[in-house]
């Protein structure tokens, strides 16, 4: 996931969370962390800086290859607009 801070203050990546669900057959993915290659959502992102992070999730194949990823921000002014979290709809290949 590519993150960019377009604000004027550092952004806390710890305040972000993801919900990954099967788009076809439902089911919520479990979060997992791998020792090699994991770049979890943590720390701060300075104004004007862009970074790439990953959040590893596991979803059983019975739920299909299409997923919906919802990004939530758990603090600050974003809480007031809790119904407007960005979503990604996509399909995994392979």
C-alpha cells in the first residue's frame, strides 16, 4: 500500500487499520505478520513524504480471489467521518 502525507503535520501510521474481506463469498481475513519482508503500519510519516507499507492478511480460498480492503483511521478528525473510509476492490491473481 502506498501512503502519502499531504498534510502539514506528521501522520501516525499506527492510527491506520485495515479490514480485508472476501468480495464474492464474504469472510474476514486474519492479520498475520511475517519476520522477513513485513513492513507494518507503524511509526510516523513526515509531511510531504510517501512510503510503501504492507499489511499481511490471510483469507481462505473458499472466499474467492476478490477482496475488499477498507482503510480506517482511528483517531483525530477522521473519526468524525467514520462512514467515509476509503475502500479498494481488487482481485488477486496466481
